[in-house]
C-alpha cells in the first residue's frame, strides 16, 4: 500500500495579515519547513495545494520535487482544497491512501506520523485519526475509496463532522501530547518560529 501526502496551503492568512506560507522559518519559509518535514514521513508522493498568491508562493518556496496543484476556489475554504487535491490524486496518482497535512502546523513529528501509519496498517478501517489528549487532530490518513465522500464537503469545514457521523470508519490513535498548533497570528509566529537557522 502506498501513501500520498497532501499539504493544504491555499489560504489567505487573514488573521496574520500576510501570507503565512511565506513567513520566514529557519532557513526557508513556513510552507518550505512543513514540506521538508513531510519529506521525512513514510510517504511515496507529496502533493501541495496552493491558492492565495500561488505564483509568489511557488516562486519563493522550494517545491521542486513535489507535485503542486492550484486551488482557484481557495476563498471557499479548506473543503475546496481537499476537493482539488483528491481530484488530482484520483486522476494522476496510483497511491492507495492520502495523508492530509495542514500547511500551517510546523510541529508535527515524524514519530507521530509513523505511529499513525503503523496503526493504520493493522486496523482495517478506512480512516486513521490522531487523538491528542481529548480531541481529534491532524494529520489524518484516508483510504482511496473514501476520497469521493471527502470531495463532497463544502465551505471552510474539514472532515471532522464526517468522521463524527461515521465512527465505524475511524481508527483512533491516542497521543499524550497537546495537538500541534496552527500558525494563525503574530503570537503563534513568535512562539513557534525556530530560534535560529538550522
């Protein structure tokens, strides 16, 4: 079974007031950092969804060895990025499952993804979700047969409501740590940004 990572990075960053994808982060930018981490995950392909200021993000981010798809309807929200990504995977990839990665979560560890992948292999369920203490989080593994259901989502809503409606689909992996934080505003940038370049 092969896995394609999907990095969702199409949003406008309204709260931050500037493209968070391009926020300086170590020796690259935030999106470059997330993609570099994703290269360490147990995946065969990496797909990145761009939207707001896509040309500039593409120009300023090291994405040479990944597949890039543009979400022209990025203003609708995260559901549109899932649709664009999974449509591309359905048509162009032979991977059996997708690992959905949020492009503004710089702290997701390789160890967590490896545990999710290992648990998924033996679970016999189409979806594997990490549960950080009390809440579901990301990244999530989804088998190809469920991609059309994800592609039916609308608006700025992820898949959690779909998962809640179908608990029989879910393989839940519990982690004692807090969930990875999003970079949404300047406080997050100050607290999460690396203190020095690598």
